[in-house]
């Protein structure tokens, strides 16, 4: 999320209220936050529910689809991710095309989050 928002690690760490080193460790998967307040602060910084950050069993694309579109959206995202993984694994896509697909998926991810946040703010 940080990279998609064009934030440096220092900017995000400051916005969340943690050290840059702690953020580096979280992003690298070396450790996870020990305190709920860190999840709360990160959720506020990134404008997502705390549960979105705590759920480690699914990738961000599927979590975002479920967050934006419910269980049906999650299922569609899983199917799409499996198809795309097959394309990547089979080597049928050029590196340039693979990069384009990832960019479109990232843009969709942030669009869904923004739309959902706007819906919540309007209710």
C-alpha cells in the first residue's frame, strides 16, 4: 500500500507513528506488530479497516476484492489470480505484458478502496 501511495518508508513510518526500521521489518515479513495500537494507527494512515491489515492468510488483491465486493468478488478475484498465475508460470506472457497486468490490478485495487472509503464517508 505504501508504494502505491508513493510514500517513502520514512514518510509512512512517521505517519503511522513507528520507527522506519520497524516498518522495514513489517514489510519484509521479518516480524509483525506486537501491539493492536500499531494496527490501529496503520489502518488510519492507509484508510482501511484493521481487519484488512491483520488477515495474513490471503493476498491483498483477494482481500481488496472481498472488501469492495463481498464474497462473490473475492471468488472472482481468486479465479482471476489463478488464471494470471498460470499465464506467468507458463511463460506465455512477455515481461512487459506481465508488468502491464500487474499495473492494472494495482490500479483496480486502489480504485476499489477509494470507492469504498467514499461510500463509508457518505453514509
